[in-house]
C-alpha cells in the first residue's frame, strides 16, 4: 500500500474515532437539528483535549524514538569498530607469520651439492 494512502487511511480512522468518542460523550438530545450551547462547548473541549493529548503523545514518541535511533546507531558503530579491529588484528597476525617464514628461510642453511654427493 502506498504510504500516502496509508497515512490518509490512518488519519480518517483517527478522525472517525474522535468524532464517535466526542459525540457519545457530549450529545444527549437528538430532538433538534442544532446543538445546544452545552453540547457545543462539550464537543469543543473534547476535540481540543484529544488534539492536545495526541500532540503530547507524538512529541513523546518522537523524543523516545530519537533516543532509540541514537542508541542503535551507537551500537552499529561499536560493532563496526570491533569488526575493523578484528580485521586489523588478523592482518597483523598474517604479516607476522609472513615475517617469520621469511626469517626462517633466511636462517636455514642451504645444503651444498658436494655434501649431498657424499
């Protein structure tokens, strides 16, 4: 599903829930076409309260999500640093082994053909 379409669907779902919630809480009498002043005030307060609550929740979510993302990035950087250190250590070990092989080859006396004939 396209993200814009999903966002619209989420918005409409939220809008419908708020409408239903505030209607059930505030509307007592369906005998007139217009809302009573008390009902209008209640609906305004209900919607305002919900909007503020939603805004505070989103702010908290953004704050927490930012901290979580920073922690994950730090963990990834630590893992990358460990991997780099391991690779460097492996390369140093390989170089040391090559140096030992070279030094052993240099120190090993070569057998002369005269000694082999005896």
